[in-house]
C-alpha cells in the first residue's frame, strides 16, 4: 500500500513538472501581432471591405448617368438592289456603301440620377461604418480568446503547483506513517487531494488546447502561446455618468450609424423611383458620313448635327409605380431596422456599463479576499513551525491563497475585457485601445 502511494506521489510530481511543457518554449504572440494576422484573414472584415469597394463603384455608376457619353460607329455593306414599278423597266444593280460617325450626349435634366447619387453616397457611408463595426467586433472577439487562454494558463499553474505541494505532503505523510508517528487518514486525505488536482489538471489541459485552437482559427496561423498582459490595475466606467456613454453611443456607434445610412439610402432610392414620372432632357451632337443609296450609289453625305432630346414618360406598363411601391416598402423596412438597432444598441451599452461596474466591485472584493488569505497563510505557517498546525492545514492555507490570487487575476483580466466591451458598445473602440492593452496597459485611455 505504501509503495502504491509513493508511486502515485512520484507520478504527481512528474506530472506537475512535465504537463504542458510545450507551451513554455513556443513562440508567443502579443495582441497587436494577433490582431494584424486576424484582420488580414477575418471573413467578416473582408466582407465589409468588399462592400465598401462595391459602394464606391455604385457611386461611379450613378455619376455616369449625368456625365457625357461619347461613341463612334462604322459599317460597310455590299448591296444588291432591284427596283420595281418605278420605271417602265425594273432597275437593278449593286454598290458598296459605308457609313461612320461619332456622337456625344449629355444629360441636362435627370432628377432620378441625382437621387441615385445621393443613395450611393449613403451606401458608401453605410459600408464604411459597417467596416468599423466589423473591426471593433474582431477586437472584442480576439481579446476574449486571448484572455481565455491566459485564464486557462493561470489555472494550469495553480493545479501544477497544487500537484507539487500535495505530492510532497503525501511523501511526508507516508514517511511519518512508516516511522510510526503518522496516521493512515492523513495519507488517504493527501491521496484524495492529489487525485482531485490531477483531474483538474487534465481538464485545464483541454481548455488550454481549445483556447489555442480558437486563436489559431481567428488568426489563420498556428498559435502555440501568447504573451501576458499587465493587470495590476482596474477601474470602473470613466466617465462614471451612464448618460455620457449613451449620448456617445448615439453619435458614434457604427451599428447605429450604419442603420441610419441604410435608411437614408432607402429614402433616396424611393425618391429616385418616384422621379421616374418626371421628364428628362439631354443634349446631343455629332458628325456622320454616309455613302451609297439605291438611286445615288456614289453620293457621299457628310453632316454635323446638334440638338436637344426631351423624354416625357406617359405610360410604362405600371413599372414606375411598382418600383415606387417597392422602394417605399424597403424604406419602411429600413426604418424598422433602425428602431431595432437603437433598442439593441442601448441595451448592449447598459449591459456593458453594468458589467464593468460590477466587475470593479468584484475586483475590490477579491483583493480583500486575497489579502485575508495571505494573512491566514502566514498564521498557519507560524503554527506549523511551532507544531500547532498539521501539514494538511498548511496545504489548505496554501491552496486558499493560490485560489484567491488566481481569482483576483481572473477578475483583473475581466476588467480589461469589460473596458473594451464598453468602448465597443459606445462605438469609440479603436486599434489604439488594443495596442494599449498589448503594450502592458490594463486600462486603455478614454
């Protein structure tokens, strides 16, 4: 039995020294490096960038309807003709004819096209704010994955240290039992603690690998480790007034601004569709050369021309009215989406504000708990020195101290994340904030 316990203790010590050794020597990325990799491969950001480029092209297309258009044409033809009933006898023959020319036309009055340009401008603004929203969301997701790994790594250290401590206590308990000064209960208790710590270590090992896999999926490269961030400070919302954050969100939130631009684009599209009832005016001019006709096959005609063209829609089979109804329905849909976006943005901001406020209170509570556990550990250590406390008592105090330190660090990590989430909800999150976190600053500037 004692040999069995000694084998378990040795295995635990080996496990505490060897578990997750590959992470120690792996390349570690900081947040800025991870963000550069993720931004280059993230499909959401790529879609937003593509939409922005498409919006710019849409504006060029809308402008093209108002800009001059120049064209050239030419043709050559071999004609065989027969004229009947014009003369007493049929007239037949053949000739080679050709024509060529160049012309230009420009719009002078086209109200639907002006509305289309305004709609294209709104589309570009919508795509631009959508790109900002995608990048802010990527920052939040990346930081969450980064901190999940750091928390798992802190847990791994906690359980590895626990395995080491319990393994030593188990060896001491076995030695005392062998010498006749110990009891079997202490051995059983140490073994139970050892098994529990080993199970927690296995669980943490899986969480670590999942966290690394998540980071690898976000960045598109194999991530074996990340650099830690300094979390020795924490703070609540700054400014503390919730109204300031709500007002900032109303003015800066990319999701809200995008919904407003989408509504404006729908309004301009509806105006453009309705303006299809209005007349359009254009100017044109050009030069043509035409040679050959049935009775004058060798005559060549050259002419310059300039003029105006007025187009007055009278009836188009109901197309204009149908387009207007469809555009009006799209406008109503966008207005409803804006109302929903405002509701969701306010809800998200309030949740982020309250989460940060709660987290700050939690950090303060964990700080006090950590200080108390430190005092308790010192007291138990003194009691152990004078023989009033057992090795198990000391083990419990050490574990309580380690857990309180882990909990405090985790709460400080959460404080960083809550700061970023609040800024994202308010629409003021930028890459500088991520760089500040990566640069060993726990609380980014406001």
